[in-house]
């Protein structure tokens, strides 16, 4: 399937936050027909579209269509459901997306965490499923406004593994508009690899109200970060996704070099939004139990975050 | 040595916070001659003494003497140095008290934590050393004002263990003014026993900004409290201070029955005062390392508290 003006790929983005808005805009630039499903920002986006302030140059995004209910998408179903929602226990994703999943719809999950795909695979066993990770600093600064601060790289792969023509096609589209896109045949491993960083820094940043530099400069939280990374490393290996031996040291070294950075979980906490505690820590801990690995450092952080999240979130 | 008006025991209290003010007042009621060493509250206490609002009835305390420098105490040295200071790394207690330690001075440490006595024993090897624990809810609400909310029991014992006539004498004095005072010949074990409660609840309360009931009602932090208690239980046993097998369950059950309670560490945190992280957690973790016990849950809480304390405390 070649991407042309007369035969564009039809994309329905679910989760029109910063990540959804940014990558949908890029897919439109690459020639796709993009529909945005919005709730709270619906009227603003219908009127004004989305202003994207980007380190790569500001631009404006007018979706081809905006809907405020997924069921309004209609027929034929989209070629791609591009899901960029937070992964939260209160969101029943299979039920939510069901009205928009057609016979030939490919479901793409660009979301945080590990072991998040199973409910979707179980609900739609005959639809191709692509799992993805975004390495990007984006903020939704107001309704219809996104700030793109840094990075932008994607990694996409067929779930649970293996090659996929649609992944290749999407990667070409993203690359054509200067979004680096890694095609992986081991996306599950890629999720564990990203968790090496996300597991320690998201939790510690919320519990100590600190940025990455503060965490790295305190000897105790630096050592704690290393312990959590080593637990993730062991769980991943026991789950059949061994990571490179050097990955813990590489992640620590790279974090030392980063500009001080507030994790997405800390930003969510400070905005009193619900935290992705289950996707980022809970699922990993349940995987650890399943394969008989002990993860006490991560479990302690998880437990403290559960109560913190319960008290913080207004949702 | 019988306590009479003509031969009163001379007490010098160091650390005139709520605990020091309250128990010093009680020792004066019991017939002792009490000197209070104060810094920030010196002029208020000289002028007005200390007003104590107590569940057992309000009363007023005019110390026999107030000094603003321990070195001003003069000769003869006090019979008892009654130390109720916080245990903080920035306080060099042996150097601080040295000017007031005479040949026959008994040093009494009513302070939090475990393994806090060694520096004092090393610095003053020929002075009798009594270690003690206060089970009491007290707040210093203003300079010269203390609120006594609940409890009041003391436990006192010769350090590191064994019988002591001075402990017996102090216990009689306290009991004579309705302060229950347990005489123990195993005060080191008593410190570990108290740590069973202090280790989990102080740390978790600060990191989640929660009271005891909120911690107990969340399944994850309840389980975390149990894990920390079990680590303390194991360290105590490996250090030669075995605790009753039922102590973890008893502590959890009793905490369920308590009115919702903010720990002293949470109150210190909210007042931006330095936290007793080393006395309550750091010393226990170092003891664990020494005896080859793993304490990952406590270590995680300790690490998170170190950075939290560093960022919070203005001292």
C-alpha cells in the first residue's frame, strides 16, 4: 500500500494529549488523513486546531476531522487506531475503542509501561497489534496548545514480536517528516529496556519531589536507582527478554549527562493528575512474582506511590 | 541517697523541647532541683517559665534555674544530665555536654532511635549511662508552651543492660508524680522493640504525607509496614536482642485501634525541621549490614527520606 493523496492512510487518534497531538500532526504532514478524538478540548480544537511550539520550529495542526465520541467515527473503520492515552486502571481501553475497531484496523499503542498489550490482544485477537514507545519531551500547556521541548524518537514493533509491513510503512511515514522511528522486532524487550529508566526515576521523583539531577547527586537515591534498575534487569531476563549487561551503567551515566529533568510522573503529580503507577511499576512487580523474582526496592516504591496517588489524584 | 528537700537531686536538662520541658517539670514536682538549658526560648522561659497544657490537668513549670549555655552550669556538676535532644548528625553530643559532665554525673538519654549511646559511652566511659524511651504525645506549641496530648510512660534502663540503683531512684521519683516508669534491665532490646513501630510509620508517613490510619487502610502501605517490621525483627534478633514472635502482629493490631496519628517525623517534616532519619533508620540499616541481614524495604525508605530531608530541612 503506497501512501498517496488519493489513497491516504486513515488514522484515528485516541488520547489527544501532547503525545497524540504531536504524532498525529506529523502523520498528517506525512500525508495521512487524521481524525482526532477529543473530549475536554473538543470545542477548542474544532475552532482553532492545535498550535505546536516545537524546538524544531513552530507549526499548526488542523486535523482532517475532530470527533468527541469514538462511536461517531463511522464506516469504513480507520486503517490505524493510534492510541496515546495514559495507562490507568480506571480506563477500560478494550471497551472504549471497540466501536472504532474494524475488521482490518491496525491498533497501535504508543503508551508507557510493560505488559499493557494483553487486554487489547485478547479483546481483538484478529487485528494486527503494534506496540510503541515515544522518547520525547512534550507538554500540553493549554487546550489546543502543545510544547515540544526535546527529542521525538519513536520505536515501533509488532506485538508480541516479529516483523510487520505496517510497522515499516509507519516508520517510513514518520521518517519522511523527520521523526526518527526505530523498527524493532522485539518490542516487548524494548518496553523492558525503557523501564530500566522509568521504574526508578518516575517513582523516586514523585516521592522526593526531585528532578533527575537531585536524585543522581544524593548518594542514597543514586544507589536506590541502581538497585531498582537491577531488579528490572533481572525481571526482564526471567521473563525471556534479557537486556545488555551494561544497561544499568549506561542508563546511570546518560542520566548524569542529561539536563535536570522532571519526569512525566512528577509533572502529573504536581498537576494532581492520576499517575501511571500500575503500568510502570505494578505490572513489572506482578511479572516478577510470576517468574519468582524478588523486587523489594521496586515494591517499596510502588507501595508508597499507591497511597500517594490515591491522596493526590482528583480523578 | 534519699530524695529530700535538703538533699535534692540536681538535674540539668539538655534539649528543652516538649519532652525535656515536660519530664523536667515532673522531676521538679517530685522534689528535684531542675536547671533548664535553653537557647532559642531562653528569654521567654526566664521571664515566664513554661505553661503545660496537659490532658491530666494544666500546670505551670518554673525551673529552679535557666541557662543559655551548658558551660554556665558551674560546680558542682549536676547529679543527672537529662538529655532529650533530637538525635541529628549535625549535633555533636559528646562535645556539647562535656562542660557539664562531672565525675559523678549520671547521663540519661531519653531520645529516639537505636544504637545512639555508643558515642556517649566512649566519650565518658566512667560515668553511669542510662538510656530511656518516652511513650508520649507532646507538642511544643510556642516558646514557653507545651501541649501534652496523650500517654506519658517512660522506660529507663542502665546501658547497655543490667540493674542500676539510679534507674530505680528515678523511676520512684517519676511514679511519685504519676508518670508511669518501667525499669528495664534490657534497655537496648527495648529500643529495638520501639523501633518495630517507629521504623515503618515515621518514614511512610513523611513519604506519603499520611497519618497512621491512612497508612493502615491502604493495602500496599499496610503490607509495606509489615515488611519493615519484619526486617527490624530480624535485625534485632541477629544483634542479640530477640523480640517476641507476636510483636509484628501486635503492633499492627494496636495501630489499627489507635486514633489517626501523625508521627513525630511527619510533624517535623511539616514544620521544616530536620528529621531523625539516621537514629531511626540509618543506625538500624548499619546494624543490619554488620550482622549480615538484608533490609531492602527499610533501605528504600531510608534513601527516599535522606533526599526528602535534605530538601526540606532549613537547618
